[in-house]
């Protein structure tokens, strides 16, 4: 099994949005269009605060911040419909995503998906980028009591992998996800994307510029 910073790794847990799939721009577009229907123009700070949260938590944040005349379920439904249309036509994998997953499979390293996205959305995204069969273990946002930055989703992934938390390496692109991994007592590599690179991150085990760089780190430690 590989090591990172001399920490033995028995399993890898991957975030999805902004980590495996290039979805942050599409999500931003979908949220902007949704709130524009209520006469609201979203600001960059809104998206900084939303990265890594569940869609219902995003909706609640926006309703409270802008006094949107909609319920959380209504806003979630509107945004989800727009997002799924964009996913079907435009979604791409992040550089190195397919190669990393293929290497994990080849090496027999247990791995899981732990995403704030809901189950149907996660399935659609993985299908769109050719990773539909990549994760037998998927923990999605609606399956845990609390979303990131709470540790619930990573703790549940660790339980399903039947691995101790300290031996599960988390790959994350956003500060809320890194905070969740830290709360779960798991080593974590931050892989910021163009939307999260300028944000302040909690402490990380390591930082990488891309998933290709993560793959090289894992290969070097194996």
C-alpha cells in the first residue's frame, strides 16, 4: 500500500465536484440563472461560502442571505434541473481523474466516493464522464445527517470501506471538505481548482496541483 508523508494508506476517499469532475463552473452558472429568476445577482463571496456544501445547505444559505421568496425544496429543484441539463451536455472530468481511478483499481486499493451531491446527481455526473463503474462505494449528501464541514460523510465512507479513518486518504478540492476530513481524523490532500485555489484552507497533509500530481505522489509512495 502507498504512503503519503510517511502515513500508510489502505484506502482512498474521493470528493466529486471540482475534484473528479469539472463542475464548479457549471454549478455557478446554474445557481446564477436560478437566482436571477428571483431578481438576485449572486456575488463571488456567495460561491466561496457554498463550495463543498450540500445543495440544500446552499439553498438555505442563499434564502437567508437574500430573503429569497422560495422554499429550500423549491430552490433545490430549480437549480438541480438546470444543473442536470448542463451536466448532460458539457461536463468533463478533471485532468488525471480517469488515470487516478484506473491506477487505484489496478493496484487493488479500496476506494470510495464521498460527495455532498445527491445520489441521482452523482450517478448522472459519473456517467457523463465515463466513471459510472468507478466507485462501488458511494456516500452521497442525503445519506448522512450533516454535510461538510462535519465529518459524517467521510466517517460513513470509512465504515463502508471497513478501514480505520487514519488509514483512509481523502482527496478534496475545497476548504469545507478539508475541514470535514480533519474532523474525521483522516489524512487529506488538497487539490484546489481554479475556483478554490485562492481560498484559505485548513491544515492539510499535502497539497497537489492536479490529480495527475496526486497519482505521481501515490506511485512514489508505493
